[in-house]
C-alpha cells in the first residue's frame, strides 16, 4: 500500500475511521484495458494467463527476471525501463495506458526515477522487479508493521481503494476543523499577489490583507510560484521548465444498470496505440456501490444505479487523437465521452445525469531528470529567499493524495526546532 498507510494514520488521528468505506474487493481487482477496440480483462490470477490479454503479456513477464541491468548512469524514461525489462507488448499495451491513467503523460518522456522509484529499488536490490515483488525485504516490512496501529494494519489488508461515506471532501473538512481546534489562523479564498523577503521576514501581499511571517511552505504549482517571483529571479525560469497537462473528467449517472455484466470491475484504460480520444473509464458504482445510497447505507443500495467517469486529455505528444480539453467546449467533451461508451461498452442510452469538468494544467509531468531539477530549484530558492522557504506539492514530489500527505509530514517534521517555542514561530 506504500504511502497509503500514512493516509490511514491521518484518518485515524482525525477520528474518521467509522466514516471510511472500502472499494468492493472483487470489483477493485478486476482491471481492464482497451485492446484492438475491445475492452479486455487483465489477468489477476494464475488462471488469467490463459485469457486473451494473458497470452499477450506472458512472454514479457517470463523475460523480466533475465533482463539486463541498465549500463548508463542517471535517470531513464519509463518507456526505456519497461522495454528493457518487459519488452514491447507490456510497455505499449499496459504501461503506456497506466501512465495515461495516472499522469496523463507520455512514457517516452516521463522519468522512471520520479514516477516509479519503488520499482527501480526492486531492480537495484534484487536484480529483477518480479523477484523483488515475490521476495520482499521481510525485515523492513516487519519493522513497518511494528509501528502501525491495528486500524492501519487491518485497513491495509483490505486494499488501497477507499473513500468516505460523504466523499473525499470529508478529509479536507476534518483537517480544517482540527486546525481550528489548535487556533490555526486560516486565510481562505484569497489570492497571493506577491511576496518579498527582507530583514529575515517574508512580507506577503494578498487581495485581502498584508501578512508578515517567519516561514513559508508553498504548495503552489511550479508555474504559479514562478509568476510570484521577481522578474530577475534565477529560480523562475527553472520552475517554468516543469510542464503540466490538462485533464477533463466526465461524470455520467444512469438510473438503470447499463454496464455489461462481463466488465464488472474497476474500469479500463486506453493505451495511446489505440488512437482513441479518451484515456479511460472508471466504473464508480461497481467499486463503491455504497455511494449509490444516502449516507452510505449499505442496506439501501440502489443496485440498478450506474455511475461512470470518463477521462480525456493529457500530453498532446501521445498523438493527434488527444483532445485539447482546455480549448474544447463542454458539450463536445460530453459528446466524446458518450460516443466512447457506446463504441466500447455498447451503452446507447443517454445518461440521466452528466457533468464535465476541465482541470487546466492539473497534472505536472515528471520528465527525465525531474528529480535533479527539483534539487536545483530548492537550492536556488534557498539562495534567493533563505532557508525558511520550503516547497512541496504535486509539481515536485508525487501527484497523488497519499504522496501529498507524506511530503507534508516530512516538511513539518523538518521544521521542528527545539530552540523555538511553538508560539514564537509564524508560518504560512
């Protein structure tokens, strides 16, 4: 589960354990991919290797333990790593689709070091990714388990797919409530116009008021932070080198059960080689049927209800089929989604509810050399603004909620200074 355990610890500390719901295990395990225009199931057990997709990927799996190690030092692309270890089929049919689903990115440019560090570690320790997965470091695993609460241990066994009765916003609302208990002053819905570092203090100008603080932790996207730095800032040009892509999510709801019986699972991804306009579809009502009722009441679940999410957009370098969602109307985005569902799943009926949201520049792209670039940015910022300016957030180290929580904990732990009284240090 990796970083997800830190999220579970936070959930427990906030008293949200009773509100936590888990994705249905059977559905969460069933994953699909679009192959030759058809939605096909990926093998999830030994018997799955005899399926259509299983027979395609077995040669690459068998090859991996005997694959050669990387000879050149430094970072490499996801494409290079997986072709070297697993071959072309797994790389093009599965890995490319997975990278689209997570980052909306192009594996020819995405960094292995920044996107899949754990797999690199397995290769380094065991000489093989598969060997590392089959024979993990039991001592490390035991040490981790000794520090975990019973709630975290039991929750981790149920898998990494979880939500809340009231949706993920409950986590944010609970964090705000907890911070207020500790008299944390929050300035929400205000825009930072500029900030300066003079005489050992940060002077921040917002559209509501001016603030003076000792320490800043910025979670702004790289391109936004660059705009706030002075015109002659040496750091701003480096920040602008971290690109980001836009993604559209189309939520569709049906009062009837319209999903074909043979694809009841988590959803499916679409590799670039399919030259389709969408990135993938999640079957939300199958994974979380608890949300098909009011307040997550599992005794009154509407089993006929279908909820789907269609994703599109991402890195335009994946091909001419990629939808430029930032410059496409909502009507056209919805039309593309409905067309894909009809072609892939045979769903011809119009949804009873539909909404499309475009997330502009939402997903940063960790391209080859990203880690060194972040180190360069941190060093430059410290030279420009001092040691009390810190950066974290999705532009730099991890695109998911779990990563953000882990990095926030790391930053705050690093701020602890026994020479300072808790009330004597102001941070924003």
